[in-house]
C-alpha cells in the first residue's frame, strides 16, 4: 500500500510549480520555532550561534488521496527533494551551520505537509555588551520567502504566540546563557514600492549568567580596593604606606593583564566593567598620590619654615571640628608640657654647672647663713676668665637647645597638619569609593531585574 501510494502521488508530480490548482490561491505556510541551545555568542564579530528545532506546515493540493483505496493509510513520508518545498530562509544568516540532513517530510491524506528539521543557526545580531556581565541580548530570526511575494506565499504561526513565548521544554539550561522568552511578530516587508513579502520575526531574548564573572573579575578587584582603604590606617610617618600602595598598584596592573582576555571586545563600545576597572586604577593612583603628599608633609626637615597661620586655622581648628578629631588638644598639651619640662631640666643643669665651676654650692651658702656676699661672688666671677668662658659656652648650648626645640615644635606642627590632612583626604576618598560602588551596584541591579 505504501509503495502504491508513493507511486500514485509522485508519478505525475511537478515539484517545480507551486502546488495549487488555481494560481490565484495563496499558499499559507505555518511555521514554528523552539530553541534547543545557545552555542555561542561572539561579541567581537556580532554573531550568535543557536540550535533550533524548526517546523513548517503547508497544504499541497496535489498530494491528496482517498485512504480507503490504500489500506486506510492517512499519512506517508516522502523524500523532501521529490516535492515542492517553500523557499523560506532566515535573513540574518551569515554562515552555513552544521545542521543534520532530514531527507523526508510527512504528508497527510488531505495534503497537509509537515517539514520538521533541526537547524544550527549562525546569524548576525546587534550585541550590546555595555552591561556585561549582567547583559541581556535580544536577537531576531526573520523567516521570509526569498522569491514569492505575499500574494503567492503567506506566513503564519503554527502555535499561539503565548505558547511560543514561554516554551522552554527542550532548552538545554546548563550553559552560560539563559533563555528568557521568544517573541513572535508578523509583518509585511517591501523594497522601493515593489511587491510585499511576508515576514515572521522571532526575537530570542537571552540573559548571561554572571556568577562566573562576578567571582573571577569583580571580587578580586573589590578585595584589592578594600586593601587600599585599609592601607590608610598605616601610620603616615612610618614609610611603609608608600611601598604598600605601590605593591597594590602593581598587583592590580597584573590582574588587569590576566583578565583582559576575558572581557568582550567590540569596536563600537566598551563594557561598563572595563570603565569600572579603569576608574579603580585611577583611584589607586589618587590614593598613592595622596600618600606621597602626606609623607612629604610629615617628614619636613629642620630648615623648613613654620606652619602658616591660615593652615593652622583651616586644618587644626576648623577641620578637626568638622572631622570630629577629639585628641588634637590633648596632643598639643602634651607637646607643650614636654617642651616646658625639657627647658626646666636644661635650666637646672646649666645652673648646676655654673655652681660647680664657681666652687661653691648655693645650698652650702644657705646653710652657712649666706657668709659670702653677692658682690664678692660677682667680683670673683668677673675676675675668673674660666667662669666667663663657661658662661659663654653654656649660653651657646642653651641657645642651641632652644633652637632645636623650636625645630622640634615646627616638626610636630607639620606632623599634626599631616595627620589631620590624612584623615580629611581618607574620608573624602572613602566617600568617593562608596558613592562609586553604590552607583555601579544600583545600575547592575536595575539592569538585572529589568
């Protein structure tokens, strides 16, 4: 029965002619699409590779029979190359995929022809990578007849649009990309007022899974930025902060070299994560520059001038109140007390030396009731060249000690200015980093939930 039916249908069949008895009759082709897998997304070449299950259905008026004459056969498979097949192609094709050949089609006794085949589709797609790795791509597959206009061949959906949109029954959901939905849209297309052609567009909307890129790209960068912030707690006068910051900057440079191959590259734009890396590098450079400035301030040499009064008023008075630095007065009091104590000790030492070289002890004079009068002591002192030389040496030593104490006070003032300025710049840097992080997090969250 199958052999007789096949010979009956194909004996006088003309596959080069559209299968209608009246040429004014339009052949309606119902199509359907199901996404099986996302094989690859090439951002540089703007190419999407997908694997789909494609189905066609149309009516062939020359492939009809009476089932009672052929052992009640209602369906038969015929070679696809022996019958008329609509010339429906995908407009976005850029390469021939490795699709397995399906040589047969199913034909019903009323002339219904079903052509089912899997296709590896390599299509052009406008890929927007600005939101990488939280990007959502929308690629279209446009099915249309290459030669037949809409009066000869019309297109329609095999199933309802809602069923096509959320159908993920065969999708392989273990790759980098997640299928969100497939939208369908019918439209007529014409070029320069010529005949219109029927088009059926399928919009494949996919979303990248960002977990891998978050772990391998974002977290290491965040850890390095956190270490840069922690580095501000190193004492600015220790000298270790500059080397620590330089080490972080070198480490971040090596990190960018390693991840450069992971970032998508296009000629039309840069992903936001690339801008994020550049800004993080700039923040590290700003942090290093601030550290060099603070180290320069706290290592003022003795020949440097005094701290200007406007700097003291601006940083040591107003800035400390604004930054809530409560130990500045305590630091100043301790510095003043130590200075007075050192001067008192120096005065006592110089007095003791004078008394030693004069040959008398003031306490012995008091115990003796002051037997040596002051004029006599003055005459003895003036008449002794040795005592005059000692007085000159002691005066010079005292002037030197006072000058050194003055230099120490200047160094302490610059150190205090450096500490206050360090706190001010650190908090400004911290506010900038937090604002930048919140902005990026908000943008990526909005894009992910959109």
